[in-house]
């Protein structure tokens, strides 16, 4: 193992001697190449940092939007449930006439379909936001 380490040391010394023996313009060229490489890496790191910060901000924004959408869906579901209970309670107390029954049914269907459409839209938005969060 010592011999192996000595051999590696000799190889490194040979590389150092080779660099020392190079003409000055080649040394300067190597220095410039290394400086350029370092500058490119620093630029790439800065770009990466900016992108990470941007993605982090977008992730937090999407999480807040997802939470508010979920909260809105729960609120709408509660409202729909309460409305259905009230309407069911009212229909048990009274015997509606045929005309009022038709108006009631039409209003209920319109209201229910608009709520269903709103719920579907919110569910689609929720799904899309979840996909974006998963992607991020």
C-alpha cells in the first residue's frame, strides 16, 4: 500500500513538473480556461438558485390555492346539504300544489346543476393544482 501511495505521489510530482516546465503562455491559457470554467459554473449555480426559489414560491402559492379551493368545496357542500335539508323539511310540512311543485323542481334542478357545475369546475381545478404540485 505504501508503494502504491509512493507511485501516486510520483505521478502527481511528474504532473507538477510538467506544468512547471510549460511555457508561460500555456500556463496563462490554462489559468484562463479554469477561470472561464469557474465563471460558467457560478453562473449555472446562480441560475439554479433563482429557479429553485421561483419553484418554491410557486409551490407555496399553489398549496395555498389548493387549500382555499378545498375549503370552498367543503363550504359549498355544506351549503348544498343545508339547502336540501331545508327544502326537504319544507316539503314535509306543506303539500305543494302542482304549479308550485313544478317551480320548486325547476329551481332545485337549476340550482343543483349550477352547484354541480361549480363543484366539477373546482374539482378539475383541484386536480390540476395537485398535478402541478406533484410536478414541482
